[in-house]
C-alpha cells in the first residue's frame, strides 16, 4: 500500500509565519541583506521628503536589485513578480511587494549613490579579509546597449564626425604636398631644428649602445639580461604600453588576463546572464554597470566566505 505525505493547502498557520525561517542559514539572499545593512545609505534616506505615504526603505530596494542582478533577474517587472514567486526575494522584501515602477524609479534615481556604494562593498570585503590590493587589470568586453545605433547618432554628433574626418583628410593632403616641396615654412629655424634632431639622434645612439651591450653580455653568459631595457624617446601611451608588454615582466603580467578580468566577464555574461543594459545614456550605463559589478562582488564574497 502506498504511503504519501498529505497535501493540504486549506489549513491555516497555527502561528504567524516568520520570513527568517524561509531560507537556510547559508544563502546568498541572507548574505546580500547582511552586507547591505553594513553600508551607509544615509544619502539615499535623506533624499526622501518624509511626507505622504510611507516609502519602501532604500536598503530593501537595493537588496532586491543586487540579488536580482546576481541571479539573472534584471527587469523591474520580473523583480516585482519575484517578490511573489520566489522565497528568496520574498525574504529580502520582508514579504512585501514593491511594484515595478517603484523599483525602476529607485534604480534610475540613485545610480550615482550606487557607484559610491560599490566602493563601500570593496571596503567591507577588505575588512573581512577577502580583498588585497595587488595588480590592477584593465580589459573590455562587449555588452549590448539599450538603444538603436541609428537613432543614437544625433545631427550635431554627425556634423562633428564629418568635420573631424575632413580635417584629417586635409592634414594628410598637406603632409603629402609638403613632402614634395623643398621650401621651409615661415618661422622655422633650420639650425635649431637640426640641433634638436642631432640631440635626439645622440640619445637614440646611446640607447642602442646599451641594448647592444646587454645582448653581447647575454651571449657571453648565456643568461637573459635582467632589468628593464632602455626606452624609445617621448613615446605615446600606446607605444609605451607595447614596450612594457614586450618585456619579460610585461609578458608575464599580460598572461594573467586569463585568470583576472576574463573570468569575471565570462561569469557576468554567462552565469549571471547580463548581456544588455536596461538603461540608456552613458552616465546611466556607468551606474548600472556599478550595480552589476556590485552584485558580482557580493556573489564572489559569498562563495569565498566560510561555511
């Protein structure tokens, strides 16, 4: 004879339910709430007038957003629905249900404050021993924007691009024409220009001599030369970076990309599911990216925290 548990949806609770009993002790939603409670959200609180109907507390709304971004729920409508359907979201919202307009307005209104809270989350991570200042890696990834590429190009911006292109074409034509002429521009002092170039050539020759000496020493000893090789004079930022990356230390540091920024982008886009911004405009996109990275940091902190 089969033995099944009774399915009873009619009997009421004998005691008032407690949201604290809805989740296990170790849960990301609990962790998000605990971290946000340690943040200074006074700037958000002061932005409310304090009159009219009671408002939802910024800490609760921020918790919904952070947990939503950490678990792949980005839409304000889906966040509202999750406060009914998801036990974790109901826990964060204390069994309340802010509507999607409230959530969307809060996100747009406090983007600047969210950027500041991102730094506070890092301070919390450092306080609990999860953050150490070391190598800072810069990298980029492509995330879809919430805009049309055609409508986003304004008339004024199109005119600026056209003027810039015309100026560049004119400069290139002038350089080509100057190469075919032997006349000297007004105000140019040939002796001064020659002296300047001779001084630069002397410094270049000195650098080349140092390079040759290093290479000769390496051939004699069979060891790679240590230290930094002498640098091209007055390099651009790009050439200076290329020079640093060409050194043994630079190649070693560049190889760390596979384990520093690239996995972060992979998790944000593939695991968290963030592939398109919800807001439009550069400032709003920067603020939303701070929200994304704050959610990533909390998710990472939770994974590294002791059980």
